[in-house]
């Protein structure tokens, strides 16, 4: 049975979890490993640590955080932010990370996806894609890099197909237009990418109420749904979300 996953995302800046709206106006939320351990107890399927300033500040993701997480978590965890070379990824995997997420580096050097997939296995490599809709073009989105600060001319759907071809095992798809706005996932974006590839797609950006999680799966055709603020600020629990998803006919792991 293939369960649909619920994944809390922890955006990490200077060793602390932060959350903002549309990638700005960040608020401090807490210690990343402590929060991740709490979510694991609540029933999270995985957790994601994203060092959101690692790329633009030209520094590696904190190894210490990954090592602490490996000691305290009993679920898989993903680390992203600042990876530019295989050696950086190897250090993180050695520290205990189950999966590595690459975004900006993959756009700048697409061959890195293949090299990483060959070195660590396809299932260990996730491509993070930050997408923003082209104004006036409802069915076109462009890839943004450097923590959402720099636009490219790369079409999101075409890029998703390329990262699959190059060996990525999953896609973490974030709608910048919806991030932190609580209006729900960009279902058209998620569906377009999910239909274009044969690897799992995680929907990210926009959750504001419990119904949005089910919509991401049923209408967005995602394999997993990711959220941050609704969990961080106690608006919803992971168990509540999974129970609701199950009530909507979605297979989830409630063990």
C-alpha cells in the first residue's frame, strides 16, 4: 500500500526555525531538532530541514544540526540548502540525513543531479523547485533560485521533466505565490508537474486549513503534502490532518 505522506517543513536560519509570508518577514519559531522530534511523535512521515539562507550567504548547511537529528529522530529526514558539491552532500548523509534536497545548485549545474543520484542513489536525491506564476499566463510558471530571490527563464514543468531525466528521485514543489498566504496549494501548478513526471511530487506553499491537505492529494495529484506555519503555531496537529485525509478516502499511515 502506498501511503500519502504528511511532511512538516522547518525553514532554518542561523540555527533557528523561522516562518514568513511569501519568503519574507521571518518570525522565530524554535529549535529545529526539538520541533522535528515533536512532529515525529505526532506522526509525521518525514521532516524537512531547509537552510533558507545557505545559498545566498555562500555557506554549507549546518552539519551539527543533522547529527543531532540523526540521534533524536525515528523517521526519515531531508536536508536542503547550500549544497554545491558531492562532498557537501556526502558529509550530510554521513551525519545521518536520509535525503538531500538541491535547488539552486541543480539549476546552475544540472549535471550535479545525475552525479548525486549515481553516488547516493536516486531515492536520496530530491530536487526543490521554487515556482512563481507568470503574470497573465495562468498555466505557466518559472523557476526561481537563491531562496526565491532570483528569477530564471526556465519553465517549471519542463524543468521537472529534466530533473527526473537526470536522476532525481522526488520533486519538492513550492508555490512562491502561495507561500505563507494560507490560501491553499496552487493546485494547477501541482497537478501540471505531477502529470508531467513519474516520480513523487510533494506539494508545498499555501496551507491554511485542514481541507487544503486533502485538496493537494485529490486535486493537485501530489504524493505528499508539506506545511509549516499551521503546525508551528499549533493551528493543526499532524494527527488531525491525517485523520481528516483518511476521512476523505486518502490512504495515510496512522500507526
